[in-house]
């Protein structure tokens, strides 16, 4: 896991940003800041890594469900649901 996780999604999709903000509210701390800015050593601690993976997955899933084609871009990668 690296810091800046989901940066591509957050920069291009408001639904991704909203999912991370929801995770921040539920957890009571700025997990999104840790995911986007690091430090990586703190992000990879299990207590932070587990919710970060879940938040990143939810952000990607919600973004894809809002895209009519079922695809999202994450960095340089295109993530698509298969028919």
C-alpha cells in the first residue's frame, strides 16, 4: 500500500471524494488525508491499513456505479466491470 492511494479517483470524481469524506466522518479522524498524503509508515499500520483498503474500495465501487459505462480511471489504469 502506498500513500496517495485513490488520488486519481479523488481528483476526477466527486463521488470518490464523498466516499472518503464519509469514511473520515465514521472513523472520527482524517483517514483520507493519511491515504492521500501519508506518511506511508503510518498508513501501513494495520489499524489504518484495513479501513484505508475498505475506503479505497468503496470509493472505486461508488464511482464506477455512477459512471454510465461502468468504468473508472485510477491513475493511468481503467477499471471496468465486465458484462
